[in-house]
C-alpha cells in the first residue's frame, strides 16, 4: 500500500507542535494594517491554537496520528 501524501496547502499554513497541538496564523493580518491598532498588530505575530472542532479535518489533511 503506498504512503499517503500530506496536502501541500495545509503543510504551508499549519504547524504541529511536539505535544500534538496544531497552530495556525491569526486571521485579518494580511491587509488594511494602517487601520488596526498597534496592540492588534503585535498579536498577529503569535500563532494561535486551532479550534477543537477543526482538529479531525486538519489531522486528516496533515496525515498526523
């Protein structure tokens, strides 16, 4: 049986930590930054943990056990 491939789009957008959590980039960070507060823009630098309801789908795309 051949190995299953990881989805390239998911591989680029999500990161799996050593403890198994899946991290993603925050939303609304790519444009209109001149209208956002400095506090909001600082928070965009950090990764955010994925919502529990999305774990099943993402683990399938990333081929994570």
